[in-house]
C-alpha cells in the first residue's frame, strides 16, 4: 500500500522540517510515501476565509486519485488510538487497498466538501495544532502504525 500526504503549505519551521524528514525516512522503509504541498493562501480579512478554504479544497480534491482511501485530518474527526489506526492500516493492506491519501488542511482547516468526500475524518487530538505540527505528528503515527503491525519495539 502507498501513502500519499496532501498538505496545504510548506514546512517553514526548521525543527518541524527536521522531524518530518526523520519520520519520512523511517516510514519509507515500510511503505512508499509521497508528500504533495499546495500553496497556502494568505489573508488578513475574515471575509476572505470561505473563499480561501474553498479554493484550497478544490486544489486538494484535484490531487486525489480515483479509488483511493481518503483520510481527512480535522479537529472534529474521529479519535483513534495508535493501535486502532494500525489495525485499520493492516486491514487495508490485507484487503489490497492500493493507496491511502491523507489530507492536512491549512491554517483555516478543510472545506466541508473535502470532509464529506473523505472515507474517514480523523483527529490527531482535540487540541488545536498548526498544520505543520499536525504533519509531523501524522508522520510519526504512520511510522508507529508500521512498527505495531510488524510487532517491533518502537511502540510500548
């Protein structure tokens, strides 16, 4: 199974970039991984937010291949433990799912259309995180899933 992260914005904070690089390197030992970044829209006016969220959502939707399992990250999504996420990943591997597409929105979140289109809306935490932090935590959790599936000692 292939993993495909679709992210709004680039990593600009060095320690998060380093962390993402480390977990990307570790994760690629288990599964093919691609990360696609789309341009983050900047605004200073509240009335622009719905337009920006919709525009980013359209850009993300265009990059979702047909027939993939889509996971949208959202604070109001479903909470899964690391073991539950690993079980879900393993079930998809056994079923022959070709690809998981995981979507991380920008600072204003994901469009309602994207959340409705997703096969799973997942929350990493009820806390509010920057989209850059969410990317590093997601990569770490995906790596953790792989070690759980293989019964390796990383997960205690």
